[in-house]
C-alpha cells in the first residue's frame, strides 16, 4: 500500500491495481484521496478469478476503476 501511495503521488497518470488479503479501509481512503481514476483495489479472492482480474487490469489501464464489492 505504501508503494501504491507513492506511485499515485509521484506519477498520478500511472494506473495502480492493489491486491490485498483483507479490506484495509484506512489505506483505501488514503489511496482514493486524490481521485479514483486509474485505480483498483481487489481482495485476493478476486485475483484468483482470472477473468475478473484481467477485466480489472483493463479497466484500470484505461483510466477506470476496479474494486472488490465484498
């Protein structure tokens, strides 16, 4: 998460997709502070579903967002 924050602050045009074992609301809030464009946060259980992971990568790369809903 620290690396993701650093990337977002240093290069805001770079998309970032974070995968985490647990929902870390404090970190997510900090990550979203400067906007959600090009940002994804997925729980690792979602990464195991290849089609959802690839879809999230495409959305973030295109400047969209991706997030786990549960």
